[in-house]
C-alpha cells in the first residue's frame, strides 16, 4: 500500500500522461488516423485488416505495434528495473523520447508514415519507463487498465472496505492529465496541425532537464524508495 507519494513521481507521471494524451490525439487527427499509444485497439484494427486482406494496413498497423514494442524493449534495456527510483537512466530515456518526438514531427510534416512509427516507439518507451511503484502498475500512455483499477477501488469503497487512497488519488491525476492532454492536442492540432507536437516535445525535454538537475542535487536519494 502506498502511504506517501513522492512529489517527483506524482509530477512526473502527471506531465508524461498529459504529453502522451496530446501525442496520441495528434496522431489520430493526422493523416494516419491511427493511435500511437493504444495497443489493444490497434491489434483489433490489425486483425480486421488481416480479415479483409488489406495488406497495406496490415503492414502499417503491424509496424506501429512492433515499434511500440521496440520502444518498450529499449526502455527496459536503459532502465533495467521494475521499481521507480531516482537515477540518471530516466534522464537518458526522457532524452531519447524527446528525440523520437522531434523526428515524428519532422516526418509527419513530410506526410511520411515513419513519423507514426517513431511516435509509437516514444510511447512504448515512456510506458515502460514509468513501470511500477510500491507494487502498483503505473501506465501513462493509455487508460484502460487505470480505469479498471479506479473502478475496482471505488467498488471497494462503496462496499465499505478500506482502499489505498494515495494510490487512487494518483490514478485519478494520471487519468485527468491524459484526458486534458488529449483535449489540448485536439485544440492545438486544429490550429497548428503537427506543430502541436511542440507541446509534448517541450514537456518531455523540460522534464528530462528538471529531473537531471534534481538527481544531481539529491545524490543520497538515488536508492529505491521504501514504503
């Protein structure tokens, strides 16, 4: 059970969820009309494309799914643990994500489908980067599991059972930030098209810089947080 949530986890998770919501909406509203942060829906579209023998869609959606996986693998290689703790590896992962988003912007501007793949890789990397905290899964690029967890907690509360209130609060923050980021992405895309990606690029880059500065100032806190 989470008894106290460190601010660096709360703020980091909130910012990254907002960024992911923004990126995913921009991808959906763009010329590819395909999600970059949601695997489940894309798998359904992939299966539909197979059933209809639409090989072009099979290849494109399959590549999107594969690059999300590659991003997750890359995150696992860089970070190398399942519990969140202060360390320089997160700065590196954030920097790589920022570079991938910059590439996505440039490629999307050229109407190059590879922009979809680099955006999906960035989302896969981020989703694993924020892995677990106090045995609680933390996902910042989609809401299906999170919504289920929130519903489960509310059900227990209605039934009069004790619930992990800090965990529920954090999950609701992530949910709201992803939703807010999605709204921002839609509004910005309608005005600026793919230049709307400058918002998530700025968020991820700034988070990398601030996190790196925090780690440098607090070397004694690089050990795993104990609950």
